[in-house]
């Protein structure tokens, strides 16, 4: 009774096939997006003249960066098992707030930016608290916040300026200094890259680190993967979930600032309709819609794909309505790939 | 009774939910290196007893003794700190996460301060592999999602986790009920392994065929009361099964069915 043979020996388990290293690499959540990005890059590089030029590359990288920052934050939230539909409108709200504070009421630019960040975080906290306290799905809670922000953005802007945009940011003291941080251009290898590209890369790296190498990241995967188990093991579930909503709100503020300093004008409709694009980028990058699986790098690659297609279609002089159809196709394909990931992991239900 | 001094003991314990007497006058003890089985049909009071032992619900009469001293657990965390770990049926695992991340879930090892703290990944992988090895679970890869393991292996990882985090007594809630014959055998093997490592095991089950091979003593519950506590030497498996199933009732049923 005291001598027990191991149930499995190291070499001889007939149920386990030896996994080829390449196959193992292919199982990583971001691999599908990586391959798709390569294919799309190759296609537009060959078929259009402008795509590979320094100016062309800087354009699609800039385009990808704004979506990428949001997609990475949204991916982290989705891994935690939640959605944030207010993320798109938030990029408009924060820009409009800074515009209104400075051009209409003459507030100090930096103070206005800080205040806009605090307001964004407050909206994120309300989203998070409502989800955690009431158990209402975040899809519904943030859908409501989305419509509220959309209404406030449009009505508020009209009320203040009589127009549907806030202009004249260039005349605000400190705008040039702000532009260095949020709207500047940094030349790299002959590419005049907008500073947002570096924000995007930096944020992806930090988020990846948090997800894979910190306790907080472990908790996010656990909460999204099996909430009940996360609670049973003593993880601070509420705090972590609310923190994720603060994350998307803060990312919304960052993108709001990046677009504000880029063009010095904010349209009242900024960001509306983009919330689903962030989700699509995250899903194309390997995030499961049901939570508990995904990667920040994948979401960043999803955004890169989106940016390349968005500009590639322009360079190829196609009707840009094809973009939407293409996006839908990508999403469907990604969801099917992700489904097989779940099946492989033996997750039922 | 065996010679081992009991780690956890309950004497004449009772539990009343409002006007429902869920448990009355139950006594049981578990010492190091002992497997005590709590047997009973559905509704016999197994879960209630388990919850009292695990510190989930306070008892309403009798006393709980830890190392011979009377104690009242304030909650599951309290019981856990005292070395009483409970492995529930759903195991508190996250199927999509790697085995090693599950092993350390909620108790991750990290170094560094504040935002710069980072997980000690290599160390956690090594500990997981070593701890599972000590239980006789030989995994090829602790990076595989725990959902890819068989039901018995998952149960065993949960037991190994409880042991690693300082349990002296492990309470297992129906660890074999959802498993096939072979997988149940795997789990029983690990229960024996835990016993041999000097842990006290409380094995709650409704299956006498799983309890009998591994148990040292058996407490049979029926309708919230004890039908007796038996040493392995004092009872055979047929008698145990008969007792559990309500004895005479089952014989009557068998006769009725035969006639039909």
C-alpha cells in the first residue's frame, strides 16, 4: 500500500502526441493575427506603389496606432471577461472636454487635460461599479454609457459653440508643448512617425508585461476564465474588474489627446462607431469573446491589420466601403479559429 | 480508534438551520496519516458536516477541537490558516490557464515592490512540477492548460495544491463522483499518497466502493444522524453498502422488483 507507481511515466503516455515546436508556436493566441498581418502587408506592398513608401508606411502606422492603443486596453478588459462599448465615444468626450475647457472657458491646458482624465476615470469607475455591484452584463451597462456620452458630446458641443466641432486649439497657450508629447513627429530610418506610434508600442509592451508577468495579470485571466474559481482562491475580484474599466477609460483619454493635438480640432462625433472596431481588433488578435484568453500583442497586431487595410484600400483606389465587408470576414474567421483553441483546451460549455 | 492524536475532532456536533435539524450529535476525528470517510446518501447531512469542518457554517451545538483545543472557525479563510483545506467538487480551477498558474492562483510568488513586482515564473513552474511529482503525478508540461488534463488529474492537482499551501487536514468533497472507474482509481491513489505523507484526509462520498479501499474509519450518516462509526476491521464492504443504502429498505425494494 505504501509503494505507489506513478500513474504516468515520462516517456510512455500514448494519449499525448509529441507537439512539434512550429505547431506549438501556432497555438499562441497572437499567431493567427501575425500571419494575417504578413499576408496583408505583402499584398498591398506588391499591388500598390504608395504602401511601402516612407510616407505611406507612416500613414498606416499612424492609423493603426490610434486603434491599437484602444484595442490593447479593450483586449485586457475582454480577457477579464467584460466589454466596454463606451470606449469609442470616450475618445471624443475627453477631446471635447479639453477643447471646451480651454477655448470656451480659458482654462489652463494642462489643468484641462488632468480634469478630462479624472472625468474619464470617473465614467470608467461608474461602468465598473455598476457591473460589479449589480451583476448586469457589461455589454448593457457600457452600451448605456456609450449612448449617454454620444448624446452629451453632440448636444454639449452644439450648446457651447453652436457648431458640431470645437476649433481654435492652436491658439491655446501651451498647445505647442502639448503637441510635442501627443502630436509630434519622430523620424526613424527615414520614416516620419507620429508620436502616437510610440505610445502604441509602449502601451502594448507594458500591457503584455502586466498580463503575463504580474499577479494582476494572473488575476485578470482567472476572473475572465472562471469567475467562481477566482473568488474561491481569494483573488480581489471586484478591485481588479473595476481597474480594467479604469484602464479602457484612461486609454480613451490618451487617444482623445493624441487626436486632439494632431489636428487641433475635435468633431463632436469623434470615436462613435469605433467601439466595435476595437473589439474586432482584439478578437482578430486572439481574444475570446467569452474571456480568459487572449494577448496584448495580438490586439496590437489586430489594429495593425486594420490600419493597413484602411490605408491600403485608399492606396489601391478601391471603393472604401469594401473595408467593412473585409472586416466582417476577418472577424468571422478569427472567431472560428478561436473556437478551436477553446476546444483544444478541453473547455466545455 | 487508531493511535494517532486527532488533529481535528468534533464532539456531539449539531447544526440547525431555522427549524430544520440538518445534523445532530455527530462525533468524528481525524489524525495525521488517517483517512476518515463520511458516507451517506443524498440529504444525509454530508455537506452540512463538511461545511462545519471547513468553517463555512458555524455549528449550533457540540464542539470542534483543533489539536485538542476547542475552537470556532470564523470562516473558511480561518480554517485554511489553521491547516484545514477543503477541495470542493468544482476544484476552483480555471480551465484555460496553465497548470502552474492554477497551482499558484491567488497565492502567486512575486518579487519587487509595487508596480515593478513581477512573478517568479521559473520558480513557480519548478515547484508545481516537484509538488505534483511528490504526489506521483508526472506531467509532461506544466504549461499546458489545466483543462487538457483528465478529471482525475485535475482533482489530484487541486489536492496537491492544498497540501503545498500548508494543509494538515484535507477535506475532499465527492472527489470521485463525476469520474469514470479508472479516473476514480487515479484519485484514490492520490488520496492514499496524501495519507502516506502524513496528512489527515476526510473523504466525503456517497460511494462505499470508493471509500472502502482507502478508508481507515467510516462514519455513516442518515437523515442528519450517525448510523455509527466503524473501523475497517469491524465492517465489510457489503455491510457498509447495506447500511448506507438504508439496509432493510433496500432489501424490501429488491424483493419487490424481483417479483415484478
